[in-house]
């Protein structure tokens, strides 16, 4: 039996982990034993528990309940606690997703005690080291033994940093296995997309029609913690509703929600709150989210996962960041980088209102990344 310890903590990691747990349950239950550690980085029910229930992920075996704190304090506490679990469980691999502080903590804890790291969503780069995520993902990639890369750009990024993508087994953290396997989030969309329409009522409860709204999510610290940037994004949303007559739906990350309530200038706050066609709602479940994505006219976001999901559902994308790791979306003309620039956001929405049909060639794989990862881990246990 191959024993893996999976670390999750933030919302998108719980969602990604659902795909791997499902593959293990369906096809590898007699060969892979998975132990899930939840760091507790996200802890509100609608940022964590809802996904375990809805996506059928086994409850975490261990919840470290670390919660929110400064980067250093949060990461340090996680390292300390993850190390204890690894020393007890002695897994063949630790499995880490993406680029959060939970990812980095898992990578540091495991690498120091020589537990091989599997990094899923490896190779992504924004080339902007002021993002905490960029540091986390670079450090995790460089400590990993097996790197599972969603896109061709991810492979190029790793080659640029000196990784060899042609290494032969046996692999180690000094001789890494790099695999281009497609995006594990796509596995979930393929699996849950049909079900979302049957199991959710969100379109009806918000009185939305197909294509009559823009779906927005904003949570990056450089947007929420900069009043200037947040004001520009919110002003753009108000303008889009008032002048382009598209409703706006914003499932609010708790970070953003707190800042809107405490920091937005009064006139902008009133403009936002008094508009009945701007739905500021709490975070929604995954099935509700993909229902909103599927039916939106356009997606405006600074989220990594939501950018890709917009593309999967063939929706135009406006990225409220200065750059993206998912460059294929922009190169294919399905997205525009507008940063937190009010005018650019508005112009981008106008552009897509008038653009004809867009092209969405498949760049994210075949929806079976999780099975590939399971087979590869079994083949290359060290
Ligand atoms: C984290 C990740 C980010 C990822 C995002 C996914 C890092 C450095 N950042 O950002 O890469 O895109 O998760 O959503 O790991 N809060 C709550 N309830 C919760 C969770 C958070 O109220 O359940 C609030 C707290 O005020 C907290 C703030 O949100 O301080 C930020 O949470 P944190 O996990 O530190 O960062 P995210 O912005 O969620
Ligand atoms: N998501 C969700 N409910 C929400 C907002 C997002 O289920 O209210 C899902 C979304 O569909 C995607 C993931 O959360 O699968 C993206 O997570 P997030 O935007 O928090 O983080 P990022 O991907 O930027 O790291």
C-alpha cells in the first residue's frame, strides 16, 4: 500500500484535493491510503466544511486549526504541526497543492525530514515576487520530487529555472520527475458540471438569467489591502451595472468583505450597497459557483482558479491583476489583463460585449489528471 499525506488548508486546495480523493476512492483504494491534514488556514464553514460535504471528500483525519495570522506566524505553526504528523505517519509521499502558506509549510516540514514531496499545480509563475504565492510555489517546486504541471507554459517555466523535464527514474529532490498532466481542477468541472444545475437553486434565488450578469471575485491582498486599487475595481463594477446594464454577482471572500465594510469611502460604499442589481453575497458552494460561472456573461476576477473555470465554460475573462500565470487564456484572446484599472476594466467588458465568438482551444488537459497522478505516484514510490 502506498501511503500519502495530503495537506489542504485554503478553499482551492480542498477543491483540488477532491479530484485526487475521488480517483483514489474509485480506482486505487486497494493501492493508495490517503491521510488528509487540514491546516485550518480557512475555517469559516463556507470556506471549508461546505466543500468536504458537497464534493464528497473524506473528512480530514487531522485538523490543525491554525487559523489566520501573519505569514511568518501562520506558516511556522503549520510547519511545526505538520512535522509531528509526518513523523508519526511516515508516509511515502506528502501531496501539496498550489501556492498557499499551507503548501509552503508542508514543503518545508517534509523536505527537512526527507519525505518526498509531490507538488500538484507545479511550474506556474507570475514573475512577480511581491505576491506571497510566487515565493511559496517557487520554494515548493524546488523542494519537490514529483512535479505535476498543468500547462505547457508551466513546463517552460521549470526548464527556465534549470529543471530537466527528461530525467529518468528513480526520482529524488535532486533528480526530479516533471510531468505535464493537465489541470486537476478540470477533472472536477468534468465531474460536477452536469450535477450543478440539478442540485443548486442560485440562479433562481438571485433572479438571474443566462448571460445577464458579470461574475466577480476579488481576494488578492494587493487588491484588498490597497484602497486605491479596491476603489477602482468597485467603481468599475458600479459603472458596468449602471451603464452597460449587466447585473453583478460578487461572492465575497471574507478578507474582501471585512475591508469593504470598514475601508470603502462612504459614497462608493453607498453606491455599491444601494444598487439592487449588484449582489454582494457570502462565499458560495462549489456547485453554486460553477453554476454562476456557466451562466455568466463574463467573469471579472483576481482568483487563479476562477480564471481557469471561466475558460472551461467558454466565458470571456477580465483579470483584475497586473499579470497572470494562466497566460494561455490571454494568448488565445479569451481574456484581458486589466489590472485594478477602472477604465481598462470597463473597456474590456465593452470589448467582449461587441466581440464575436471567441476561441477556447483545450489547454488544460483531458479531465483525468488525478488518475495520471495516482498511477505516477505508484510507479515512482521511492
Ligand atoms: C489564501 C492564499 C491565496 C489563495 C486564497 C484562496 C496564502 C498566502 N494566500 O489567501 O493564495 O488564493 O487563500 O482563497 O496562502 N478569513 C476569514 N475566514 C476564513 C479564512 C480567512 O475570515 O475562513 C479572513 C481572515 O481575516 C484572514 C484573511 O481572510 O486574515 C486572509 O486569509 P488567508 O488565509 O491568510 O489568506 P487568503 O486571502 O484567504
Ligand atoms: N469558489 C467557490 N465559492 C466562491 C468562490 C470561489 O466555490 O464563493 C471556488 C472556485 O470555483 C474555484 C476556487 O474556489 O474552484 C478558487 O478559489 P479562490 O478564488 O479562493 O483561490 P485561488 O484559486 O485564487 O487560489
